[in-house]
């Protein structure tokens, strides 16, 4: 009886593995045609300066709806792209879309930044050249571009990672450590990073208004970042109470569903036009 149970579970486990493998292969090939047809597009998510409540920029998040698989989460397809050597092309397309958007918004009077996520594996390779090409082709100034990296980029012992980041930063691009506070990287990592800002991970923001411990951790991160000359953004801000606490702590900027969902480029054109009218009116 017990033996049959065990074997049953094993068979189930194998079947699940097989399903995973099939789905991954399916996504891998769907991704190839999606990149060929350039159907993966960014959705832009607002970033707001907490003290002034002003729009300062957007994060570009990859969005893909496949005819067979439906909408696929970037959590899933970015991983497949990384495992199947398609991440370079995907990032190139995201950079082009994002820089085009930044350049377009500038024509409507908005001079904020657009942030693009960069996988650590791209730090060895021609990333600097790719970024320079995209900036030139889209006529986007380097100062309008922000690049987000995760801690693996900094924990990496490969000197080329650091050199690439320094070269990008020297172009005038804003460099950001994404998802900080997940608990894999020590606070000490923050010293001597070639970055201008740090994003506190959503997992900490979730309880920042309900847990004294979380608030203490967020405060320590913020004070350390400020002492080291870096700015701090909170991601995943969903409520006014969280925002109020973040303001008290001194966090510089906020991003999250409190300010709406990520949306397509065109969605923001009217908003940006009205921002210009506002500043013109008060000028
Ligand atoms: P991330 O860079 O940390 O992006 C933030 C994620 O949190 C986004 O999920 C966003 O929709 C979600 N989010 C933002 N505010 C809130 C909130 O208030 N509440 C909740 N519950 N969620 C919020 P998304 O778009 O599913 O992206 C997931 C991850 O996929 C991103 O995490 C990023 O690591 C990766 N990703 C997305 N686009 C790209 C890309 O072009 N290249 C690379 N390498 N990675 C990307
Ligand atoms: Mg990010
Ligand atoms: Mg993040
Ligand atoms: Mg995160």
C-alpha cells in the first residue's frame, strides 16, 4: 500500500516535471518569434518624488501576450530568456522602446527618467555599446535613462561586471540597485557601489506601516544610503499609510499600485501635457 503511494507520488512528480519542461520549450520558441516580430512591449509604471508629490519618471516593465499561451508574466519569460540566450535581444528591444518613450515625452515637455531592468548576465558583453547605440538612435539623453540591477550584479566577483557598471555610469546614466532588502545581500554591500540609488523591495514595504521591525530596517537602509550619497525609492507602495511612513522615514521616491498600474506609452501623453501646462502657468 505504502509502496504504491510512494510510486504514485513519484509518477505525479515526474509528470509535473515533464509539464514544466514542455511549457518552457513552448515559451522558448514562442519567445523567439515574439522577439522577431517585436511584440514584447513595455508598460510604464510611475515613480513619484514623495516630498513634492511630483512625477519624476517611469519604470519600463516587459509585457507579452502570446496567441497560444495568453499573457505570460515577466517573472516566467525573463527567466526563459536568460536561460536560452534571448535576454540580450529582449533587453535591446526594451531599451529601444524605453528610450523612444523618454524622447517622445520630452517633446511633450516631460524631462523625467525611464528605468530599464538589466539582467546580471548582460554585464559581461557589449552592453555599453548597445546602450550607446540606442541612446544615439533614439536621441535620448543619457541623463534620461536609468538602469536597474539586482544584487547578484554586485555580489559577482567578476571584475568585468563592475567595470561595465562604471562605464555606464560615466555616460551619465542613473544606476540603481533593485529589490534591495530581500535578505540575500548584507547591508555592507551598499558601501562603494557604483550606483546612484537603491530600491527597497516590495516585501519590506508591505509591512512598513504595521511592523516596528520592518520600519527599523527600512529606516536603517534609508539612512545608510543617504549617508553614502545615494537616493532611495520604495517599490510596491499600495496604501496612503505606507506612503506616510515612508515620508517620515525620509525615503525619496515611491512606485506602486497606489499611483496606478503600469500602462502603455500613449496613456501618459495627456498627463505629461498637463504637467507642462501646470509648470508654465506657475513659471
Ligand atoms: P521589478 O523590477 O522589481 O518590477 C516591479 C514589479 O513589481 C513589477 O512586476 C510591478 O508590476 C510590480 N509592482 C509594482 N508596484 C506594485 C504594487 O504596488 N503591488 C504589487 N503587488 N506589485 C507591484 P512585473 O511587471 O510582473 O515584473 C516582475 C519582474 O520581472 C520585475 O521586477 C523585473 O525583475 C522583471 N522584469 C520585467 N521587465 C523586465 C525586463 O525588461 N528585463 C529584465 N531583465 N527583467 C524584467
Ligand atoms: Mg525593477
Ligand atoms: Mg524591483
Ligand atoms: Mg521587487
